[in-house]
């Protein structure tokens, strides 16, 4: 066997092991979510934590759907689907942050960093417009 064949075989084995690990983790999380659903029905959870949980679950659901579409042969690249989801998530987060900042007198210390990131994004978006 050549080194290239050995490397290709090792890569294939690693990819299969990683896929199995992801599949097992998804199955485990699914079981945990089913148990959590029963606990949530008691209604003893902070509303803001619940909102963030729902948002995280929605993102995982959307990403799962996008991967499934890609596996089913969707002609759009997975990276395009994920970028679309990121735009949706960032839009939602910006709107929430604006509402929270308007409702309080405090300003997060990281505003300059956020402003710089938004400016970088704005430059890239201007090129695409």
C-alpha cells in the first residue's frame, strides 16, 4: 500500500467515526429534549432563559434542516444555507439588542467592539448591494 492509500483510508475511517459520534450525540440530545419538554410543562423557568433556550433550539433545528437539504441534494451549497441562517439570526439579535438598550440606561462595555464589527459587515454588505 502506498502512503496516499493509507492516508485516504485513515481519513475515511476518521470521517466515519466522526459521523457516528455526531449521530450518537444528536440521538442523546433528542432524548434530553424530550425529557426537558416534560419538565418545562411545569412552568417553573425564568422567561428570559426560556426565550434564549427556544432561540437556541430554533437555530439547531434550522441548521439540521439545512444539512438535511444539502444531504438530499439541494443545489445550493450548505455554506450558502448557513449564511442565510446567520443573517436571519444576526438580524433578530440586533433588533433585540436595540430594544434592550432603549429600555435600560446602561451601556455594555463592548459597544466599541460591536460598532467596529458592524462597520466591517457594512463595508462587505455595500459591496454586495
